[in-house]
């Protein structure tokens, strides 16, 4: 007796951080990949904000980078937190707890992956 399995593949679309940022930044009339005087790249620069885009689980890195970009551009610091569907933790609240505890001057934008 032979058993045949039919595998049906559903297309899964994975977007990179850069692709998500580029679309989001364009939508708010920002400039993506702005080069600072230090040679570092701001993910999205607007009239008011220097924004670091990062997946939720990398929120700790986003804090430092957003502050660095703000200093380098003389703009306000901001983070675009990309919430992943498969995240099992509430990274947004972890991020906000640190920002609030230390009164960090960082605005947080969120988007779902």
C-alpha cells in the first residue's frame, strides 16, 4: 500500500526591516537612509524626528541608536517599533518601561509586521 502526501504551499511573505521602514518612511514623507556627519545611517529622517526602525525584540539597540541619530541630526529621537506576529513577549511595554523610568526623550511609533 502506498501513501501519497500532497504538500500545499501557502506563500509566506517576509519583509525585511529595511523594506518595512522604507514604505513607512515614504508614507510620512520622510527621507530613508539619511547619512549623518558620523557616517551612520538614520533609518528615517523627518522635519522633526530622527527615527530608528527596529524589530520588537531589538528594542534595546533602538534606544541607543535613536539617541545617537537625534544628536547627530539635531532632531528629536524616535523609534519605529516593528511588532512581529510571532513575538511571544510584550516588547513594546518593556521599551516603554525603560523610556518612562529614565524619562528618555524618545517618541515611539509602532507598526505590525
